[in-house]
């Protein structure tokens, strides 16, 4: 996940220092250095969420068109600490990541 591209993935804000951001669910439309723009499923708006203050749940892989059990086989869910990804998506591919302890929000 360290070098993954989040654009097009389903993202949910699980924890945040700002309580109003918790629970935002949608598809990542644009990812910048410090902000992820999410197209919300409920309101239909695009919301900017700061990476540094949030923990995201990211769903990747699998396709819904296959339906049933077959569509769930390739689907993976990860929790990503935004503070670790304060880098543009294009620069993340060549960056070396160091193992560090867990971060608290």
C-alpha cells in the first residue's frame, strides 16, 4: 500500500482529529500532497479531507459487476494513516518508507 494509487478507490474516514470528518464515505477523485478529495456517496458533493489528521479505510481490487462471492474474492480492505502519506502519489513510487511505531490520533 505504500506506493499505491488511491484515485478510484473507495475511501472511508475512520478516525480523525476533526470529528466532523469521521464517517465520510466515497470514491477518491483527486489526491494531492496533503489533501484527498472524496466524492461522497450520500450528498454527491466532493469534499476535501486533510491527510495529516485522518485514518482512512481504503477498499481496492475486485469488481462489483461479478456479483456475489466472485466479486468479493479480489477485494482488500486496508487502514491507512494519512500522516504517513503526506507525499504526492507520483513521488510515492520512488520513496523509501521506514518502519515506525503506531500513530495515535
